[in-house]
C-alpha cells in the first residue's frame, strides 16, 4: 500500500476503536513517526495532512527538521514536531525550541535542563511525563508511585508545562495483553485530576503504537504514535 492507502486503513481502525469505546474520533490525535523513513516520505505525509511528526533522536531528525521547519525556503505548512525518545540532558539544547512537544520527561534533572533552555528562548515547553507502567527494566520512565511527588516538584520549573502522561507497553503478539498497562496509565491520570483538579493541565494520554493503538484508544489514549503501520519502513 502507498501512504494514502495506509492512512485510510489506519483511519478506519481508529474510528472503529473510538466507536467501540464510546468516544469521539476527534478526541484522538495521530503522531506520524518518521524515524525510519526518508525526508521525501516525511514531506509526503505532511502534504497529505499528517501535521504531527515524531522523532526520537535529534541526529536522525535534523535533516528533516531543517528541510521542513528550519531556515530553508519551502512552500507549504510546517509540521508540529514531537520528541518521543529518551532525552539526555546534554541533548536538550538541540531539542527545546525545535520540537513543540516532549513525550519523555522522566526526572527532575531533565526538567531543570528543559526549563533553563526554555527560559533562554522565552518559551514554555509542553511535556508528557513518561511512566514505566509495565516495570520493564528495558523501558525508560519513572515509577508510577513517584509521579505525584514529581508533579509537585515541577512547580519549581514554570517553563516546563506538564500536559499529560506517556507510556510504552511491552511488545506483545496479542495487543489485548497490553490493555492493563494502558488502563493503569489512564487511572493514574484520573487520580491526578482528582487530587489536583482539572486545572493541573495533565489530561492527555500518549500511548499506543502500531501494534496496540486500538487497545490504547479503547483505554483512553488522546495521542497515538504510529510508525511502520502508517509510514512504512525504508532505511535511508
């Protein structure tokens, strides 16, 4: 299938998952993960209406960012960039100011680094707090029980704006096996809203990828991160 056909097939599955769970389709936003595809493919995605693009490393994203969002002259709209990979503090200067959203805030040292760079640029950075719900040692993210205290500490970094929670489920051959991970993140979000009020701003759930996005939608995902199922895979 070409990109347009994949987009249509994915859209049908998103709409069906939303309907099954009694949700509105417009509650769910799609991030097209472009890390495995070329600049030409990323540009085609943008032209076809996939406004939100996700990358997990600056060194892989740089060429695409400079061509689609940087100083190079280009006709057409620019993407909204999401940084979805683990972020080292020494790479913050490369990411903050270029990526509108960061999905991997998981420690105070990173919050401090983001805050300092954002202050220099005069911006506020919307961030998702990454939670290691599954407890896998291979996964990044903070422990579920530490999130409440972490949120309180973020008040010291006003240029960091927490807007939601993010998690990665284990890769399972049966997506249904991921349901409890997504459900747990949703329950944590609900606990946060009950404790701090909806004014705390933490309402989004970034969860669900190519293998399990339908289950994630059924459990409340507001952002899904789709790579191969949407963009395909072509080594540059």
